[in-house]
C-alpha cells in the first residue's frame, strides 16, 4: 500500500507543472524568483536547474506564439490601410523615388558600417525588471496590474489575461494519493447526472486511446480467490 501511494506521489510531483509556473512568472510580485526559490525545495539540484531551463524554453515558445499572432493581426490591419493608399498617381511615385534615392543609398551604407544590436524582447525586459513590491497583507489584483501596463507590454498582457483568468481547481489529497479505485457511492452522489456521465465517458475514452484495459468483476474476483495448493 505504501509503495502504491509513493508511486502516485512521485507522479503528482515528478513533473513540472508548466501552466502553474507560467502563472507564477506572470505575477509581477514573483516572476522567475519564485521558481528559483521553490524548485530547489521540490527537486534536487540537478532536477531543479533542468526544470527551470525547460520551463524557460517553453515560456519563450509561448511568448513567440503570441507575438507572431499579434504581428499577423497588425499586418492585416495595415493591409487595409495600404489598399486605400494604392491610388497614388505615377507622377507622385516617381517624385518620391527621386527624393528617397539618396536615403536608400545612405541606409545601405549604414548597414555595412554599423552593427545594429538586436532589440530585447518585452519578455526579457519584464524578467530583468525587479519584482513588484507589495504588502502581503493587502489585496493585489494581478490582472489589474497588467491592464495598467498594457501599452508597455502588449503581448505579455494578452498572455497574462489568458493564463491568469483560468480558474484554479483543487483535488482532495484523499483522492489524489489513494491507491483504491474511484467509486461513486451514496456519499459522492452530489454531482449532477450529466457531469457523472461526462466523467465516465472521458475515462473510457482515455483508456481506449492509451490502450489501458479495465478489469472485469470476474477477473477481480478470481484474483481474490485463494487457489488450493497441490
């Protein structure tokens, strides 16, 4: 029994919860400092550093996905404005080309002479800034903070709105680390029939997808019968 509970405990804590980690980093009071503080308490030194590096890789991938989506939306809005300004006469275009030819040559010269440093992403700027100092006894609205800083961090504010708005669910420890099966008895009939049906169907679909077979009642009874010894 202890071995089974230990396996469930390791499965529960063995993997880094990516969504919870992203939510903590998007809290301006915590950022990466919270992971640097808590991970060494949950894992050994090697696993802690490995999980932090793995999390940073996923965090930048998520940010890039949101940034690319924002660029696509911006380009779509620009295309509409460009279509309206496409009626410029040929004479104006030639005049603009004449006046801008010198600037184009000068810009090409600058590209060859000067090395332009790559601009830091807003995610790097946010992580490098110090954590927001707040009195723990006072209430703090993280979403409100991101609303005030929308123009400073446009992509991160959208990401924070999507992540921090997810409601937190809790699971009783008795259910999480129990080695017994999940049984719906008279003490657990407070769920609506539709909810119970969805949970049962979801469990069956997951077992079917991963090839997990559920033992029948006859097989369970055979396992409990003591066979005679010859």
